[in-house]
C-alpha cells in the first residue's frame, strides 16, 4: 500500500519523535529511516562494518509476535521459505560495527514486517494507532531499539545500487518487486536487494558466510542473471564458478569495478537494519556483454522482480535520473531503498569524478 505525501510526512514525523533520531533527508524530504555512516577507511572494505565474532543463536523471547499477519502471508504466498537469517544484536557507531545473531525469516515477518503493516493500515484509516509497536516498547525503550535488536527478530537486509558504464554514460538499475515477495510488492527497489543470511543451512563456514561481499556476489547472480536459488547447498562457494561471477571478480580484482559500503540504514517502520552498498562498474564492456543478443551471460531478472519493470537511467544529475520514473519516486519505494539509492548515487558521482 503506497502512501501519499501527507501521510508519508506524518508517518516520518511520528517515528522521528518516537525514536528521537535524525531521519535521512534528501531534497527537503525526510524519510522514515536513520543512517549510521562508515568511516572513510571503511567505505572500500564492506566487511569492515561486521563484528569479527560470528553470529550465534537468537534469543526467541519476543516482546510482540503477530501470528495473524504471519498466517495471512503464508496463506497468500505459499512459496515463502522460512530460511535462516542474520539478525541484529547491536550497532556501534565509531567505528561502525554490527554484531548479529542467527534467526528465521518467519520470525522477522511476525515481529518486524508486521510493525510496518500495522502502521500503514492505521494511516489508511486516518489515525496513528500501533498496538503491537506499543506492546513491544513496553519491554524495549524506543531509543534503545534503534541500536539493538532486542526482543524482536530484526533480520538484516542488504541493498545494492548497481551503477555501470554504458559507452561512456554512467547509469543505474531500478526495478519493481513482484508478488513473489512477502512485502514491498510492486514497489521500485535497487537491484540486487536481499536478505543477509547464511549460505549453508547449518552455517557450516562462518568465516566465509558472515560476509557482505559474499552475499552481494551471490545475489548479483540470482537477481541479475537468474541463477536458481539454492536453499540447502553443501558448499559455501558453490556459485563462484558461474561465468558472470568469474567475469565480475576479474573486474574487481583489476580495479575496473568496486563494491563500497555507504551505511547501515535503520528502517523505523520495521525496526530492521539494511546494509547499504554500491556496486560501481567502470568497464563499459560489462554492460555491452550482458545485454548482447548472443551473450554467454545474459542479463535476466529472477521471479522476485517484474521482468518488464527494469529501468536503466543515467544518474549523473538528479533531474535526468528522476525523469525516468513516476513523480514522487520515494512514495513508490521502500524507505530503506530510497536511502540506499541516494547514498549510492552520491558516492558513485564522487568516485566517477575522482577517476576522470
């Protein structure tokens, strides 16, 4: 359910007041997220924001659990999978670090996604009433909740803005989510966007699997090259021999592509963190190769994306970029994706100009 400008502002104001935090702002519009920024030395080392201690089992003593919302999703979207997730324990700001636990996807839906669903329903009815959120905050103070994942399953997401060189013009990719997703269906999102989760079912290789870079590379293959999703692989590196992965790794190893971290975005609607990243590809051969009619690694979206919704837009100026989308693009995007998009665009412009 999309919001209008008035409701979006009211919702942001309400959450800003409740959590006493600074909302992310762009072009005079405040968004219902707050951002924790990496230091300069961390930006080029995406895994530097992860605590070195591997995640351990989550405490399941949840303060509020919306079983009705969970059952509704399970019945309406029977393909949903209750996979393992990395969930927030706490965020430390200087230097930026995030410690995590091991949780399950369905617990996230019932304790976090349900909070946003409740608020959107309340706004649609014309009043700000959030009983589940109030119940949660009887146990966890709001100012503590934005730094700690206590008494909820705050599954960590990752959003990656992909920016690439198309014959000398740098462009980025957005696409709309399909009804295959549990939430945010029909909304524009960065590509790829993902749940941060173990690769193997039992988290067998913690040193390799507790890695943002590893997760982003896997999701690039799944969401941009339609590699089938593996729910229970035995090996953590099962996808590294994919032709598109070998090619991208070579670009990164030789400085023709880079992966950056631009922040941890805390979505105040869901109380879930999302790692914001930028994949910047300078080599013009990459896009030419994946879009060639006879490509050996063709660009192809997964079922979670509406195939005819992909928008490739020049991004060096705001006006040119936004001209490719409907008015009020932020009302048609998840709030954390809006922050990831602008953080990535700003950093990409800096890096492109520095390289020129």
